[in-house]
C-alpha cells in the first residue's frame, strides 16, 4: 500500500539515520562501511537483470530480504536514476509501470 510521500519527513529521517551523506550508494558505502552489505541476487553475481525472468528473481529475492529484515515496520525503498540534464531525470518508464505510486524525491547535482 502506498501513502503520500512527505518529502520533508523523509529528508528528516534520512538526515537522522545517515548524516554523513546523501542517498548515493558509492558515498554511503565509504561513509558507513561497517553497515554496508551487498546482496547478489542473480547467478554468477550478475549485476543487472536482462529478462523478465531475471527481474522476477531479483524482485522475489529483494522482497524476501526486506521481509526478513523489516517485517512489521514501515520502510522506504529508494531507487536512483542518472541523467546528464541539470533538472534531473524523469521517472523511468519501467519504474512507473512497476510502481505507479512512486514519486520523485530529489536531484543531486555533481
């Protein structure tokens, strides 16, 4: 079930939990190396699914991990999209299809 995203509340939660950096995996991995873990969800540590069957495997395994770690609690799942445009990327079509209630949170310019 999706609820309206309160961006200010989410930013406050992020800052309280992760004050050393923005939601950029490569920065968080360095800042919080004691809490960083990577789950390989595809055979042979393949990084990106290429077929619908592989997407289904990744989704099932990700949901299993989330359920085991956070059963009974509210969680936010953040995804990234990269763009060379200064205004940031549009929500990718695939994400809109998979989670039509998903919403844009922020743009981080480098």
